[in-house]
């Protein structure tokens, strides 16, 4: 009896071993060349048009460095006395803006300094969420959220019960979230996303998310959210139309990290970590029309320069200082646009932003805590 049971166990173990080997064996050479199949990496499910998953060329396959040995990009210091974290650019790329209280006698507000350096100016004493063109600001006053127009001081109450709102790129809509108060797992927690006109009129529920949240605007007529639209649905990044509520799943992931939309919303970048499927972890660039997903061959901090051009500061322990790579996603090219030997980038707390004109970046210095501007060379 013992011998028979041992024999059955051996046969079962052999079967499992064969199954594992089959699972790990690369796909057949008969697979179409334009969409390689890898049994270790499940295809990314999408709703709507789907395209191939294409890898960016690795350094050995087509790395095109741009070294500025004779003319390294210049760096200009803008502020003093350790000012200021969390900066942003004005829409015309002429000013670096940040919230501050420069002295005990100055008000808290939105301040700015010219990108070439100069006098610090108070732009607005309102602290809140600003529209893309900085013409509108949403802020809380006595438990009520208002949207105010800079030009004439007109303001409108938003029916968000004091919650923070996010203004659409064209300034026509505002969006806010209402979270469930039930004690439950974060992966199952519900968040209702509401939308209204910028003046608070015509409020309506847009979508209910399970284990996710609003991420950003994809143009003026769609938003990017994470999670599940219903408990049976797969988790991922979803594109939701604000016109009819139509949904398109762009990328599968239970916990997408550091999701960043490109300036015009045509691309998104996302970090995937701690997944069990080989090849899934890393930085991905995804078109928001669902046609293309690209995994980058490096890991690090990233910002969009333009739509289709992603800047990455890779985690490279072999170099003396950080440097910047530029991935031209639509041309399958990679550029090294700063040389760590010539240009030092002591960036603190991942605090750096690219200007709307794509010509420069501002960062918080880890050495003196001040804001510095780096001119970005173009390949």
C-alpha cells in the first residue's frame, strides 16, 4: 500500500514538473513577429483597440547618447535660505511658482520668481488647487469649497461638502471624490467620483470605484482612474468619458504606482512593483488610446517632457551623480542628455518639474534646499 501511494506521489510530482517546464518554455517560433508571445507575461487586457507590447531598444540595441563635453547645460539658482519645496511652472514657462510665507510679515500665498532669477512676487494670497492656466483657483473657506476667477474675483460654491476639487484642463468642469465610511479593506473601499460645471451647477455622479481613485484628466472629455468599476472587474487603470461614462481599461494592475499623465494626456507612465508575474515589474509607458504599452529597460524617477518624450533619472549606482535619459517613445530612441561627470543634479525628495515649453526643469537642491533651474538640451 505504501509503495502504491509513493508511486502515485512520484507520478503527480513528475506531472507538475512537466507543467512548469512547459509554462517556462518560450513561445514557438511560429508566433507572429509583430506580437511576440511570452507565456510568462499575460497579455494586457484592454477594452477597445489594442496594440502590441513593444520594448524600447536596450542600450546594446540602439542607445544614442548625447554628451555635452564642451558645453554642458547651465544651472541657475533661483531662491535663497532653503526655499521652496513643491514648485510648479507658469503656463508660459516664464515663472517658477510655489506656496510660501517669506517672512513673518508676509501673507501665505502663491509666490513666483522669474526662471532667470529676480525678485520674488506674490501672485495670489489664495492657497488651493489651481487650473492648468492658473486663471481659476479652488479653495476651502469655512467648510465650503469655492472656485474663484482671478480676473474679476467672481466665485462660486461647489456642492462637494468642503472636499477638495480638481479643475479640468479647459476650466469647464470640476471633479471631487466621496469615500466610503465603511471599515473595509482598501482594495474593496468604494469612492464615488462626482463632476459639475466650474460654477457648481449640474452636479452628477460619474463613476463608483472599488479600491481605486481619480488620477487625472485625459484632455477635456475623459479622466483617468484606478481600481475596479465593479467587484467582479479586473483592477487596473481606466479611461472614463465624462460625456457618457464609457470606460476603457488601459492597463492591468492591482496597485499602480506613480501614475503620471503626459502634458496633453496622450500617454501615461506607471510603475509596477511587487507583482509575482516575471517581467511585469518596472516602468511602463502606455498610450491612453489603448493602442500601445511599452516597458522601459531602466528604473528610476520620471517626468514627461512632451507627449511621447519621457525623461527618466535612472537608478544607476555605477555613476557619480544622477543623469537624465530621454525616451522618444514614438521613435524607439533613447538619449542621454546630461553627463553626470559634467553636470551635478543633487535633487531632493524627487522634487523636479519640466517646464511647459520643454526647454528646462526646476528642482529642489539637496545641498542647500533652494530651487535651481537646469536648461535641457535637445537631441
